[in-house]
């Protein structure tokens, strides 16, 4: 069976992504694998080899479509940068020539290859494909670029930035390694790479600061923070929440998230309960588990509030640590960001301390509620399990179905921080 899987996988890859010279040997290799499979006595060898190859080709084709979409995003980024500088004084004919070259198969396919290679850690080769894309564009409309004094090197910088941005929204670490590979290959200067990296981090932090974790913020009648304050000051928060939920069910008040979702799980309307009963997880949610879910959410909301407030302050100060300057003239004119490294380091330390404070508050509250309401088994926090849950890939999430609400809350806070900083794991997105 290993012969089937390894050989077929390699042949399928070559058949879809190999060069013209590689595709012929790939077809021959399939025949070789078929022969080996028959010699090994595998039943229906020919049928199984072909089906496996077809399945792999289908998977690779879907991946290719995604890489192409990412490539078009990157090319669009380059287009916007050119439009703001070099395109300003071009005639309609020249503009059409540049656009045709920019979205040509040679450029788009090279950028798609760069994204695909970077995702699997082959950064040096990814940089080579970025350079190939820039050179293909330059050669296609060389007379236009010479007229506006746009060099191949500047195009390489634009393509490197565009691909790095695409990578950063999925995995910022890979984006950083890609930029460093571009420096090592001499594609861009170290100062340019650090400038790009600082700019992307600033933009992501500014975007993240505007987010409410996982859910939209409040509504007119009962905003998120107002409900939290009511519950925290109540003698019996759980009973107070059920009272508010009954008001919501009667249509007299509206609840913001996460309280609206919590209402549906703890005190659903009859129509909502009928839909929920289809799922096994809800059928197993007894009153004690509902109470544990409520107190885990209450503790998490308090921790979220502490971290979110501190994080926004850090982002505001971050803007002051980055100085925006315009350098160059004519088509070479561009914006650069000068970073105060010392201040950035200090802000990173402040963010880290704020996060540790939020984690501590979460642990203390979960323990307090566990003891006070006899929910220790349901609110117990095992930090190693929470971190494994945060790092889990999408197919691995069902393995954590039996962890406590305390573990889930702890993992949610870690995942929110990762999400806010641009490192988006499967649990952070799902939560």
C-alpha cells in the first residue's frame, strides 16, 4: 500500500504541476507503480492506482485554484502601488499594455508558485519565482517602464511586499521568513524588508484593535459590557442571567453577543430548542453543565475586558512609535515607516504583561466559581490541554470535545490574543 500511496502521490504532483518535460516521465512512472502494485499482489491494482491518482489530482487542482486566487490578490496589490506612482502620466495605450502584462499568465502563475512554495517552507525558491514574475512583467512592457524610470529591482520589491502580505494574513511567521529569504537572495535590502514587516504589523494591530473578540459588539437595549456589570454585581449571577434571558425571550429586551448565544443554549425558545435537540452535544447539556458554561463565559468576559482595554492602549501608543516619511522623487517616491525599536520592544513587553494579567484573572475567577458552585470538574483548568487545543488544526478539534469548560475558556483567551496578533489558528477562528 505504501508503493501505491507514495508513488501515486509523486506522479500526480508531476502531472499537475510538473514542466512539460516532467509530465511524460510522470505518466511512465504511473505505469511503473502499477506494475509494482500487481507484482505485490494488490487486488484490482490498476483500478486502485488510477483512482488514487485521480483523487490526488483533484486535491491538487483545488489547491492550485486557491493559490491562483492568492496570486491575483498579490498582483492586485502591485497594481495599486503602480497606479499610485508610475501610472500617473501614462497614456491609455501604455496603461493597457502594463495591465495586460501584469495579469498575464507568466506573471500570475509565477506569483501563484511563489505563494505555494512559501506555504510549504521553500522560501528560497519562492523568492526566485517572485523575481521571475517581476522580470516577466518588466520585459513585457520594457519601453513603458523605461519611460517612467521604473526598474526591475523596484518591481521585485513590490512583488515581494505583495506576496508577504498574502502570507501574513495566514501565517505571519512564514511571511517574516519569506522576507528574510528575499534579503538573503539579494532581492531586497534588509532595511526594506524590516520596513515592510513593521508596516504590516502596524496595520494588523490597528485592525485587530477595532475588533470585538469573535463576535459583534453590543446592541441598544443591553450592550455587552452592561450585561456583564449587571451579572457581576448580582447576588446570584446565574439566576439573574436566566431572568434577563426570559425578558429577551418575551421580546422585551435584546442581548448582545456572547449573551445572546448563551441565552439560546441555557434558556432557548421552544422553536430554538427543537433545532438544538437534533445535536447530541445539546441533548447532553444538563442544568449543571449549563451553569458551568455560564460561569466559564462570565470569567472569560472579565479577562477579555482587561486584555482588550490594555491592547487598545498599546496600539494607540504604537502609532506614536512609528514615524511616517516620504522618500525619493518622481516615480521612485514612496512612503517608509521609521520604527522606534526601543519603544516597540517596551510596548511588546507591556502587551505581554497585560495578557498574563488577563490569564491570571481568568484562572482566579474560574477557581472561585468552581469552589463556590461545586463545579470543579467542569471548570478545572489544565493549561497544557488548553494550549494543545489552541494549537490544534481543524481536523483535530473533535479530539477535544470532552475537555472542561475551564479549558475551553482558557484556550479561547489564548486564541484571541493569537487572532488579534494575526496568528489565526483553527480554534481561534471557530471560537
